[in-house]
């Protein structure tokens, strides 16, 4: 099946910062080596199916605005196949290595278990062919446990065990499909796993069901031999008032309680970090400190409003601060940068999908170059190490080894009177700004 949907747009290539070509990369030069690694291998970019090829441009005030031929009629097998072909043409023309999908993104609209399994299997066969034909790879797969009305009260945390079972069926199939398509990760975003009011919610039972569901997923992953990473994507609210996977620290506490902290990492979305009242880099640094940094959804929010706008990243400054943490964390292993980003509702033309992704990719690439320059310069890391250097000297060693009373005696015997030291924040911020 051929497509002419993107015929007006050429394959995007690197043309450098001085080019006037708006459909070219100015900073993302995939073969350029940065800190010993090719840019493509550092950043591992992915396009998501759902926002770019499934969403019609509708919002709560109005219907679809986008010009996407596969949305004109019912979402049947033919429409789903056309969408898959167009999507892979897009991945190929952007010249980035990965894509991501939810089960329902890639298949025809299904009623009930039998149809769901049949339509999904048909889609996965086609995805396998498209991957082989275009050389594109799967960064992660996932199951949509939140759009269909049956999931109005959640999937794994639904009060009805029949819904729990339907969710288990979808996740079993999506996990097995991800394995078959050689996906690098499998994501669980807590869709509607949360609550609206405690008056009708048994919070403890819901948490235990969510913990058990996750344990079953891990058990099945090992049973089938999938070696990719299982990722949880934190989010504090939306769609529910309170989501259980609130932020990275909350997810870590949850994993500890159910004994899964060595089995699961996090997929951190910039927009979800800011909705939780954190910065993007805070969530990255927290995940790295807890040993659960996995992957990134690069889409950002809007500084003036408090919802999930999923915009393409376009602040080089913000991305530089995030990339410093990614590099400090040692970079990605199985993870990557997924554009879970959507063009605005008025950006209805096919070419708008390119402007969005090209700008986002260049913003991340420039953030990487800035962060690498800051790390190579070494001043910031040196100032940071200097600040903690007392712990590397003999007094610090003693404090690390003694018990509370021993440390107290040490303080008394040495007649301690420690003096405050400047944190040099403004000086450090000035140094960072010289690289942006
Ligand atoms: C929604 C989430 C979702 C996940 C995948 O806010 O970002 O798109 O990334 O289910
Ligand atoms: Ca996301
Ligand atoms: Ca989001």
C-alpha cells in the first residue's frame, strides 16, 4: 500500500545552523559524536502514534480539525492499515530510529475480547512488515486502559473484577506484541488508575490491586522471556483528580511496598513533572538518585496553565538543564526521547507535523550539545564536588562510620563551631547561562 500523504515534504536531513531551510535539522546531526557517542545513540528519538496519527484535533469544545483521510469514515481495518502506512512514512522521512504505540492506536475499532484480539493481531503482523521495510524500531508499546467507557473507573484499580480481567487481556497481548516487535521497553501509564472522590473509593484495595497487577505483568514478562524494561509513567492528575502514580518519588515508594523496585523504572514526561509541581530536571535527578531512570516523554506544558497541553519542547534553556541530568545519569540504556507531543488544533496540515517534530528534535539536540559543553568545561561539577569535599576527608569518614552517640561525642570533643559557606548559586547560574 503506497501513500502520497507526505509527498510535499522531503526527507529531513542535517543542514547546519546557518541553513534557511525550515524543514532541515540545524542541530540534530545524527552521526556527530558527542562525549564519545553518536547523537542518534544518545537521544534515541521516537514518534508516538496517538497524538500524531490517531487524534482528530477535537477538544471539549469542538470536533476534529485535522486533514487526515483515514479519519473520514469508520476506523475499520482498511483505515487502520492506511494510518499505519502513513505513520511509517513519517518516521522514515524524519529519519529518526523509533516509534511508540498503544494497542488501540494501531488497530481497527473493536467490540469485545474476540474482536480486540483479532484486530490487534492483524495490526501487529503489519507493524512487523513495516518495521522490516523501513528499518524503524519500537521504543515502547503499551495498552490503552483509559479511552473505552468500560475503563471509566480505571483498569487495574476498577471496582469491577471483570474490568481488571479485560485490562489483563489487553496488557498480556500488548506485552507479547512488544516482545515480538523487539520493543526496547513496555510502558504502564496509570490512565484512570486514580480516583475522583474518596466517598466511593476503597483506596487501600485499589492500591493493592494495582500492585498485584504490576506483579503479574513482571511475572509474565519473565515467563515469555522479554528482556526490555518495564516503565511506569508518573502523572499527578488528569484524567482523575488524584492519580496513584503521582510522581517519581511516589512511584518508588509504591515499587518498594510491592517489592518491585529492581524490576521497574520510570518514563518521565516533562509535562507531568511540571503538573506535579516539580521541574523536569528534578524528576530526572530523583529517578537517577533512586536508580530508576528509564526513558523520557519530551512534551512540555504551558507555564500559564495547569493542564496537560503536550506541546513540543522549544525552550533550549529548559532542555539544557534536563540534558545535564540525563548525562549525569549516564544517558539512556533501553530508553529514549519519545515525542508524546501534539501539534495545536489549528495546525491541521500534514506539514505541521514536520514543523513540530523538527523543532522539538533540534531543541533536544541543542540541549545535549549545551549540556555536554557544560560537563566538559567542568567548572560546575568541580564547584559541586568542592561543596561536599568534607565527606572525603578524615572527619567526614569518621562521621560516616560512627553511631549517633559517637558522632555527638566527636562534636563535643572537637568543640565544633562550623561556619556557613556560600552556595555560590548566582555565580553558577551565570556560568550555565554562558553556554545557552
Ligand atoms: C498521558 C500520557 C500517555 C502515556 C502513554 O498523559 O502521557 O500518553 O504516555 O499512555
Ligand atoms: Ca506521556
Ligand atoms: Ca501528557
